[in-house]
């Protein structure tokens, strides 16, 4: 093929390939434009996950009729004039390609009325070919209607997920935008049903509560830090409300919601030792800084940015959040004790950030205690249970017999011998494995036993979790979890499996996490979903690292070990046990 210039439609479609990945990207671009136009009120509607129709209406400054065609043309913008402007971008948009891109892959209608003149006009574009601007009446502001997205780019359409997932992504975009702009009112309806609303003129704190849910008021700690031109504020969630996904982590830089690996790491670091490292803290952080110190022109959708002083910002986020956590007195007290050999009765206070040993204290975020951290597990982790050894001295120090001769080390590992040598078992991993297998077998015989609550436990959830509740309803029923959707933001729990209640698993926390996972597309089919849920049950109900076991419990656990197939790895694929053979030992000690 000879070289030839690309036709304009193709250029726009290629640009759309970068910027417009799915319906939620259209919503993001249109809402950004509304914000740039100074809107106080933004109304968003979608049909069929945004594939049939997306409409964003604002009450901003509007576009004069004679500029409508330009607004839809590529590389035409009112936000930048010179390259100096690019050095310090203060608007959400600046590339001048969103409307042109969207219009090239859909049937778009743009209506706008200048607030100043009251003159309105409308223009239609179908797959990039522009009609003529026609006078039209309407209230001041702009309404963009995007129908049949990707009708002329079937490849892109194929990549879309279920309509429900796409609706979920739109909701997620709107929640982030709403957090970023607390002064602006947002309303989102999907298929005519209102899914999100936040009134105008809210403070940062009010907006955070509106978006994350008022029930979290007690769980959110204020963050505030100023360093020269840099200002950080927002809220950091207690370890109790850490989540299985990062959906509740929001970094907002000068009004723009961003994702940044470095800062994500700073957050993880701030919570080190407080939450399971596989979970994500709930955090909303507003970062305000000189726009000249960040480059937002590095990513087509501006989701990632580059900071001039990345290190300084990293430290500010780490310290800002960590200080908030420390002020809230989340610092645990370690009680060092050794059973049998007398006690060190003085509790030793150890500062959190430095004090937690590796992993002993994690044990999942669901253990309830003041401020959600299980102090007992921390002390347990330092606690070597010598008593169980002493109970069985009968056969001499080296004749450690199976079961009776098991030593629990650091309340985490079980050490014993078998015919071949030495076996080290991770007590949590083994118990989890055992529970998983038992539950899978048990499920074959009918629904799990459950306990009904006298009145349902009402849980505040977000709309995505509500979707997940609907989707998982019949599956959960068979597991003894009866959930009913009560409204767009609440579900009622009517029953909960006896097994989990006996293992003191908190129903509210469990369901929250389950729906959280469900809302981020937990599984591809029912079978898969069943595995995920049972896996979660097994993990929560299993004894934890740090739990001291009675002799009888040890025996039971080890007896189950031999009856369970594949017991050498836990459901997450981590090993449940390690073995050192006598030959290994001989070699290590230079006996051979
Ligand atoms: P950009 O936002 O990068 O400038 P867009 O293609 O998104 O590029 O928009 C092009 C231009 O159309 C904007 O610069 C702005 O002048 C105008 N425009 C788009 N949407 C709106 C709106 N909702 N209200 C007022 N003007 C708008
Ligand atoms: Mg724009």
C-alpha cells in the first residue's frame, strides 16, 4: 500500500481508541468538560450500561452556536493557547480531542446555550459526519447525548463487559468525580433509576461521607498536612474498613482523580502492620500543589501524572496518613509472656510503625476489638507455647511422638516429626484447607445450616455492592446466607451460617467484604463464584496465625490433615506444610 495521509474520521477513531475505552470513559470526559465550564450541577443518565445512551447535562457557561462545530473538531480547545499554558494546566481537559473522538464512534447530539446570551443551538454528528448547527431553545448550559457507542467500531464493542459491569464502572467514575468536586451537585440515573446523588456546596468532609456512606463517620480519621506549597487533607479509614479492592482509595490531585503507584505504595506503607498487606485501606486524599510541579500530559486519559518532586510527595502522604492513624491511638500494646516459665508481667508498649514483627499480627482484618486490631494475636505471635512440650516428657526429649509431640511455635507453626523427618505446618493454612474441603463436600448435601436473626442486620453498602447482592442471591442462599436488597444503598442480612457464627466471624464485615469482591467481578460463572465464597468462608473461619491451640484442637487438626486430600497446599496455593527430611538434616549438619 502506498503511504497516504489518514482521513480525518480514521484519525479521530484512532484517538478514540486511546481515550474512549468504554462507556465510563465517555462519562469521564463529558463530566470533565462540564466541570471546566464551571457547572454547579451535573446530571448524568445512562441506558444499558451506557451502550445505548449516555447523557450528561450541565448548567455551565455553554458554547456559542458558532463554536459548536469547532467544539466537535479534533485538536480544538478553549483551554490552552500557548505552550506555556501546557506547563501549568489548571483545567481538566486541554487536548481538545474528547468530543471529536466520542463523536467519531457514536451518534452524538450536542446542545448548548450560552448563559450570557441565552442563545441556544444544537448539532448532530453521526460517526464523525457533522450536521449543521440549528437554533434550539433550552436552559443555559450544555447537554451532550451519546447514542449507540461503538456502533461503527465492532471490535471495541466486543471488549465491553456485561451491562451491569459497565454501569458499575460508570458509577465508580462518578463517585471519584464527585469526591474531587465537593462543591458541585451530581445526580446519576441508570435506566431511569437513581443510583447516586450528592448535593452542591458540600465541604470536603461532607462529600466524603456522601460518597463513602455516613455509617463510616466513626471510622474515618482526618488527615491534614501542610508543607510549603503542598497541602494534604482528607480522611484515612481505620484498619476495620480496609477493603479487598482498591475501589475505596481515592487520590485527588488539584481536583483531578489520579492513580499513582508510588503514592499507592506510600499508603500501603502507612498502614503497614495495621492491615493484611493484601487489603487496601479506605483513603480519600486531596493533594493540592503548584500545577507547575506536576505534568498531567503523560497519559491519554490523564489518569496518571508525573511529579517533579515525587520523593517529597511520597513522604508527605506517608507521614500525613500515618500521623492520622497514630493520633487515633491505634498503637497496640504488646504483652510479652511465656507460659510455664513465669511471666514478664510488665506490658511493653512498642510503637506501631517499628514494632510489629513481620506477619504475626495480620490474621485478617476481621478480628473485632477496640479499633479493630486484635492485640491478643500480636502478643500471641510472640508467645512460644512450651507447655504442650512439657506435657509429654514421658518418652525422653528426642522421642517426639506425632500429635502429642507437636510443638506450637510462635502460635503460628506446628512442628512435628514423621517417618521421613521434620514437618513444619502453617496452622492457618492447614485449617483453611481442611475447612475448604469440608465445606465443598458439605455443600453437596444441601444448604448449610444457618441461624436466623430476629430482625435483619441492615448494612449500608454502595450501589455496586447492591448489584453484587442481587447477582449472588441464589448462590448465597445455598450457603445459608440470606440477603435482601432493601434500597439503593442498603441490604438486610436475615441469616448467617452457623459455622461462621461459631467461629466468631463478624457477619457485617464478612458480607461487606463478600459484596466488595462480588462487585469487582468476583467470578466468571457460578461454580467459580462458589469456590470464591467458600474460600472466603474457610479463610475467615480458620484459626489464625497467633491463635494458641489447646492440645485437643491440635490433635483434631492433625487428624483431619491425614483425611483431607491435597492438604499440602491451602486454597490460595500457599503451602500448608514444609518438610525437612533426615537426609536434608544430615547434609546440613555435615554428617554425610
Ligand atoms: P478539551 O476539553 O480538551 O478542550 P473537548 O473535545 O473535550 O476538549 O472539548 C472541546 C471544547 O468544547 C472545549 O475546549 C470547550 O470549549 C467546549 N466544551 C466541551 N464541552 C463543554 C461543556 N460541557 N460546556 C462548555 N463548553 C464545552
Ligand atoms: Mg474535554
